[in-house]
């Protein structure tokens, strides 16, 4: 009974994260046509450059300390599990929040003192840099909160906070565009994005501090920083892989080109949101299975997990040119040629999380950093060569190629760390080859909508059949609905 209850908890959380995140992303998709028409490509490019820098700074400012929470829960335990008060997991969380608050003050003073010297280098004005500092701090706290609730499968808390943030930043951005910043709409978007999450962050901090008073820093922080500091370089390298190409396009070509290229990532977000939703459930489950040495179960479930993501990715790749035209104004339609390889790269970005779970479990964060840094360096070098020669579309292909290497690097490292492979290599190679073949066909038939959509419908049918045979989420939802109706 206990095993069934645990399984149902994991399944329920998985469904909750996926459905909830799609609803949240649905809000973003609904607003893409609005913002793409309210903002010129240059404004869109500046805003996405701001977001790219935030993705780097929040990791540095917060020491990537959120990455340690999974292991901290098992290391320090909670009061309910017999931990000593003041040396428990909740106190560890509060101590790390205080560390980030001190770090934020230091960074804010640094920006006030010498920020103007970096405005030209970063391509942001001084006001944007102030908001970048604030937004990055809020992002680091929010990452801690999401990691915390994810460990306990509290998907409702995650969705509540994310929903409030998503709705409020959309509404505030639009209001600011029509009132205070009609001529500088990138600034309206920056402020509209920053203020809501900052207010939410204050409530999160109060909640953590009420749960446990921050103390015993010497007891907690040496271990926490030893674990998380190597993740800083890993996190920055991940940003370089996922977003630095936009910064380079902005510098090498123009902010308009960066805006069009960034627009393609709205389609990539479908894969990213799905992968992140499932990862919130996969990681805690994986830790439990590793502790119980259920290697065969991990191998079996990872094959199902990967198959579901493969089929979703293929469908999105096949219909992505039409999604671009639906979501964007005509001046963004050229993004169709870059979106297909970008989405394919998204599948390999997801695939990396499979072996990375092993590295995190064994606390081998230095190995994680080495693999990601190597991939990031390759990505930067390739972008420098090919963006200059072939324009911004080249960045989409360098991203795909680099994410393939990224997965391979971490897969090899995971085998080295564990001493053997806990996943099915043949299955992962087969799925990867199939994904690349469908990517090539999508590019060949990019102007033949009937061919692509026929393949997409066929893949969708396979997905439904596979899901029902291997998981059964859909049938469970239908049965639940019928019971409620009766």
C-alpha cells in the first residue's frame, strides 16, 4: 500500500507539473502575438538580451545554492525525520537564503559604483542594469523555492507562485507600454517582468524564515558552497549553450536579428517546459531509486521517459513553421528556418538531464562543470566562426551540434562516476538517430505543409498508443472525469 501511495504521489505530481506548466506557458503563447506586435524586433532583442544576462547573474549571485537542496534533504533530514533542531534541512535552507541576501547587497552596491563602465560592453543602459541586479536576486530565491517544493512534490505551491508571477508580469508590462514607456517598450517589459517577481520573493523569504531561523552558517555553508560553487561554472556554461548565441547575434549582426532569432525560442519553450516539468518529478524519484539500488527500474522508466519526450519533440519540430506564423507578425516569419534545429537541440538538452542525475546524486559537481564548460567553449568558437559567415541561422545549427556533444560528454562522465551505465545506451542512440532523421525531413519538406503535418499526426497517434500502453495517464484522467460526472 505504501509503495502504491508513493507511486500515485509521483504520478499525480508529474501530471500536475505538466498540465500546470502548459497552462502557464499557454499564457505566454497567448501574449507572444501581442508582444511581437507591440515591440519592434530591436526592442524584442534588447529584452531577450536582458533575460540572457539574468540567466547568468542569478547563478553567480545565488552561488547556484539551489542545486544543493536535493542532497541537503538527505544529508541533514527534517525535524520530523529525527534531525536536531537548528541542524536540520529547513535551517539549512534559511541559512542559504541569508547568504544570497548578503550577496545581493554586495552586487547592488557594485552596480551602483561601477555599472556605467559595463553599459557599452553589455549593450544595456544603466537603468536596465539596476533592474538586472534586482531581477537576478529574485531569480535566485525563486530557484530555491522551486527546488524546495519540488523535493516534496508540492506542485500546487509551485504553480500558484508561478501563475501569479506570469499573470502579473504580463499585465504590468502591457500597462507600462501604453502609459509610461510607449517609446521605450523594452524598458516596460523589463520593469513589468522584474517588479512582480521581486514582491513574490519577499513573501518567499518571510515564509522560509518563519519555518526556520537562519543560523549555524559555519555548520551548513562550507558543505553547501563546496557542493554548489562548481555548479556556477556549469550554470553559466548552460546559459552560454542556451542563450549566449542571442547575445553574440546582437553584437555581431544587430538587435533586430537577435529579436527574430529569440522569437524562435518561443517554440523551443514547448520542449523546455515539458522537460522541466518532468524533471521536477524525475529527480526526487531517481534519488529514491538509487538509494534503494533499483537500477533495472531506472533503466526501464528512463526508456519510457525518453520515448515520451522524443515523440513530443518530433511533433513540435514537424509543425514549428506554422507555429511561427501563428505566433508572430510577418517580420518574424524568417525564424521558421532556425526553429527546427533549435527545437531538435532542445531534445538533446533534455537528454543531458538523464546522465546528469547520476552526477548530482554522487555529488560530483566538478565533473558536471567540466563537461558543460567544454560544450560551452565549443559553442562559442563555432558561433564566432559561422555567425560571421552565414548569419544568425547558423547559431541554430551550432546549438544543435553542441547539445549533442553536451549529452555525450555527460553520458560518459556518468558511466565513469557510477562505474557502469544505469541507462540503455542502445535505446538512447536509437531515439537520437530517429530525432535527427525527422529533423532532416522537416527541413527538406519545410515548404510542404501536408507532408509534415501527416507525419506529425502519425507521430501523435504513436504517442497516444505508447502512453496508454506504458503509462496510462490519459485513461486515468478519463476514468476520473467519468466518476466525477456520475
